[in-house]
């Protein structure tokens, strides 16, 4: 089946072994190998320079129910595929529920990028999945593909727990989207304040700010058991909190109707605006190179927390906006932050505020499998 999306732009359903589909997947694999290249890592190409597919992720064509080939004026320009995962091993000790499918091999050739074709492919893939009765669509990407992470977040995909053969890879990130509206989790109502949040600067050890950071830790601890073990090994929350205070430049407190409800902190970052466009094709070595390139002029937002009872009342936006203005006042050209994969609401908020995925940055360990890194030009 061939569907014309726009003039000169078609998306065709082809066989998994279609010659153009095979070539585009090979080109994608070669680019991925470059992005994730590490010094000393065994070559992933054969004697002729052709990419050798990762044996762990060989797709069984019998599970693929749609292979999509996008053409621009007849030229093969993009590829995506869908495979059924219902009842199959999730590599986390369970099985995928019925109605689960995975988007695989989403790729647009370099010469055709910047035209919104990835979004077109994903839209067509979602339509094909719905037609096949899929309820939950999931996919996997990685930290060295920030443009892909940004696309999925903008399309309404939230982080999900790792699945599949790369579930033990720390650089892997998984996302999911409910295609059936009534299957999505219900959002609980929140308290409605009678006034706008008041933001004021306070010392790091201000009692109200410290209490809110302690409440933040109580919220995060059960979500991230691995992080809890690290904090405990360093002496517990109070010890770590004092250490973090040494690098804090500005701490702000938000109140609603006179009640402290939120806090956030600004710190310097070792990476400046150059990191917003750091080239992923330089591999993991490019992260350190970007961090060492010239004067930073970058800042980091840390410990952004809002009392759950008043979330979606504009408090977080007010906190972030205040710190961004402070960063600009200090000559900042970029702002960075990180958040965990189990906080989809925070990710959606930061996306609305203009933050986009970036490569991992120091001092954070790029092997931390629970973080997503975001940045914004100021």
C-alpha cells in the first residue's frame, strides 16, 4: 500500500527484506556504531567496511507486521517498522501485555533531515498500529541520540521501564505511548491556590528550603532504589545535602497563600552553549571534548521540587523562570538540568519550557541508567 502524505512525499508498506529498506537499516546501523563508538571497543564492521549488526537485536521478520518506506520524489528517504510484542519476553522477568507493539528502526537519511519526516513516519506508524489493534506502543533509543529522544517526548511518549535485549545497557532509554485514550493512567486533581506563587531568594540552609529538599528526597527515594543506595553510602540525605550546598549559587523558595510549596537552586555547569549542539557522531569522547571547550557560560538547575498537593499550579514554571533570569544576569548562555525516567510529568513540564534532550554532561556518570539530560539556550 502506498499513501501520499504531501506532494512528492509517500509512505509505502513494503516487505522487511525490500532492498531499499535493507539499505536504509544498514545506513542507520553504521551511524549508530559511530555515535556509540568507544576507544578500544571491537570493530562493528567487516573487512569491507560494512556494518555488522548487533547479534542481540536481530529482528525476527515474522513478528514484524508493518515495514514503512518513506520516499521523497521517489527517492528512499526514511524507514520505520512495527513488531508485535504481545506475550513476548520483556527481558525483565515478565511478558509484554496483549496489545503491545514496538516501533523499530526509525531512520531518516541525512540528506532529508530537517523537514519533519521523522514526525511523519511516527504518525504513519501510530496509525498502522491502531489499525492493527495496538493499545500501547513502545520503543527504545539511547542517550547519544538526543534528537530522537526529543522527537519522542514531543510526540507524547513518556519514559517506561527498560525492556528488550538492551535492558541492561546503561545508555539505553525506553519510551511508551498509549494509543487508546482510556488506557492511559488517570491524573489526580490538585489543590487550586487563590494566588500566584511568590518567589524569593533564600540561603541554602533556610529551614523551609531544607524541609522541601528533604520532602523531595522522600518522594524520590522509593522511585530510585539504586540512587537511595548511593546516597546512603555517602552518609545519607543530610550529609549529601550539605555537600551540594557548597556549589549552590542561588536558592529560591516559592510560597502560595503564605505556605512554602517549592524550591530550586542554581549552580554553575562545566558545559556552556556549545554542548547544546555537541555532535553525537563524535562518540562518547565528544562529551568530554565539549565540556573542555572554552569558558563555560553555562548554569545548571538543581533540586527543583514542588509539593505534590499544588502541582500544575504554575509553581515549577515560576521557579525555573526566576533561575533562568538569574543565570542571564550572570552572563549565562545556556541552562541545563537532569531528571529521572520515572518522572514523566517533570519531563513534560521542561519540554513546555523549552528544554530539549542533550548529550550527558559532567559531573554526572553517563552510565546512570535512570537520568535524562536536558538543555536550553538562554
